């Protein structure tokens, strides 16, 4: 599941859409179960009242109306199993001026059996005749024979008084962390998760331990001690667990918030995780942390050409953390040779403590490969999108290459069976200049990578250069296979 999916990406919503007076909407979704293990999907809709059209009602006051349609389709055969369809009304106002109109919101629950579902969203501003379409995915999986959990909900704000926030949940006023993105202005990260069936599985009144942590997405890094919390709870048919992490000093990067349910003997019963991104440029890589790194009699001691070492460090960009990438781009060239040597050695020691030199040599082979296949005299292979993806995630399981599609730009679809915790991952790259070998990343369904709902339309701009951001799927065109190749390349 793409957890806590927003829709209509905010760059589009508040950029291109706003310029056209297009109304803007945010959507949050999650799967839950009742105490009787009856599953349902919860939808949260947030509409920006300053972007919608207002019309007088029967009382002569002005309201905005948004028609909301969600078709819930079984992933296996794309058949509709449930529908949500209703009109969401704004508050009433004395005038049609939109500059002072507030957001308006709603929560709806739709019962569905366990399964994997496509969600087909259509939101229509009835008076403005503007439409937003979006397709997403949700997994609803609750097993009544073992401990089960809802997906983790990340909140931007969670107010005890219940008076603040766009939604009311668990007696709190809450605002979701839309797009799973925590900017520098967010200092705390509240979250909630529901846990089911513990009473049935471990017995009534039994002690349980809930472990929650913030773990860097990079496989070689582990959670810091200050980002790990243990709490004791007592078994029940349904438990609500909530906590708030202080992320003021959390560096920029990709993370997972992980919640584990353990029995009294610390045996894992169930766990859930949710991906989020943090932007916190004020927390920078501190080279003083490497002052005690010893490089004598190591392979790095022989790396005395500062210019070459700077290039070697820069080549680490595809596999570095966000904090490290900022260092590579902005501060590295001011660092003296000895400090850069210590940093470089530490970088590889973290990834392979038993053989850091072997790890570097293995990476150099990959650098040579991406230079030969994706680089040129103008641009280094590791600086290209294909080179970066190859270096970060490894060789794809399968590549579909289409250099001569009559209607689209040349493109490649890279398919990975597994990347980290996600399966069936795809990247689509395209070549807009039709001359060079530099294919840009257009879209991927990997969490944390570039995602563009309108990638199909942009791919065929070669024959249809006029771009309408409201349209995410192009008309059928002769000889075009990208849509089917992307969807069915499994």
C-alpha cells in the first residue's frame, strides 16, 4: 500500500492547478478493522475553500459543493466491489469572495472484505465544473487467527483539546501528515496504530510490549537510541497505541516508522511500518565526528590526489543519505584532504566493517558499468538517472526498451521484483532530446522516488505537446505500448 496517500500532488495542486483557478484537494486513506474484525477503508477529504466556486443556496447564503466519487475495485480482476458517492458541502457564507474561505473536510468509512484494491477517485467542483481524477491502491489485510494491526497513521498535528486540526479522531483534533513528508517546520511526529486480537491470541489481561522506532531507510543504518521507545500495554480485543517522536534534530532523509507488538517474553507477534521523508537542512553532516577515524595502513592512505578523491566522494551521491548528499553537493570542495580521507574511509566502514576496501572496489566496478552504458564525455554515468537508480538499487530484474515507439519519446521500463520492503517495483525513463543517451526518470511506483500521475501523457508529448494537467491518461495512439508494458510487466 502507498501509505497515507495524498492526492493530486501538492506541487500540481498549488502550482499549475492554482494558476488555472483549479480547486485543490488532499486525500488521506487507511484500512482499519472493528473489534469483530470487520474491515473497512477510512477516507479523509480536505478541500481548500479558497479555490472552489460558491453559489447561493435556498437561504440566499453561498456554499461550495464538491461531488466525491470513489470506485473501489478488486485488484485481481478490476471489478468494482464498493462505491463511495456523495456531495461534500462547505460552510455557508454571506458572499462569494474566496480569499477568506476556510478549508472544509470530511471522513467517510466504507466496509470492504479483506483484499487488495485499486481506488478510482473523481472529485468535481459542481459550480466551477473542474474535475480531479486519481488512481491509487490500498491493501486491506486482517487475519482473525493472529494479532493484526491497522496501517500506521502519521499526523502533522494532534491536539488533545480536539478543537484544532482538520479532522476529529480518537477525541483529538488531527491533521494528517499528507504525502508522508515532514518539513523543517515540523518538530514532532505524532502517530497512531490500532492493534487487534491480542486478547484472543495471548489471553485476557496479559502484558504486551509495544516497541516503536524511527529507522533510516538505508539498510546499513539502524535506529538511534533516542528514536526507540518501549511501552507496556495489556491485551484486549482492540488496542489504540499512540506516541509522539521529537524529530527536531532528525536529519533530512528517508525513514520508516516501525511499530512492533511483542509478548511478555519479547517474542514478536506482529509489526507494521510506514515510510516518510524528512527535510531538515539545519542538521548538517559534522566532520568533527570523524576526527578519531584512523586511516593509516588503509587503502585510503594512498588516496592523496585531492581532486580525484573529491570525484570519488562525489560518485557516492547515488547511495548516500540525504544528509550525505547535501555534503557532496555543497560543502565537500572546502574540506581538506585529511578530513575527506577520514570521511571516505568511514563511509565504507559503515557499509562493510570487515572489508571496506572490497566494498569500494565493488562499487567502482558498478561505476565503470554505468559510465559505459549511461554516461558520456559530457555527463558522468553516476550523475544520470539510470546510473543513479542502478547504483542505488542494483541491476533491474528486467528491462523493457522501446527506442522507436512511433508516438512517444524513446523510453525504458525497469522492473525489480523486490527493493527493500516493496515488491514489483517499476521505473520508467524517457529521452526527450532524441539524440543523447541521457534518459530521465519520468515516474516510479517506489516509495520515496519521483511519482507523476500524468507520466503517460508526458511520454507522448512528442506528438501532443499541449499539456493539460487535468488529464493523466492519453488517448489511445497507434503503436503505443507503454501503458500495458508498465502495468503488466510483472
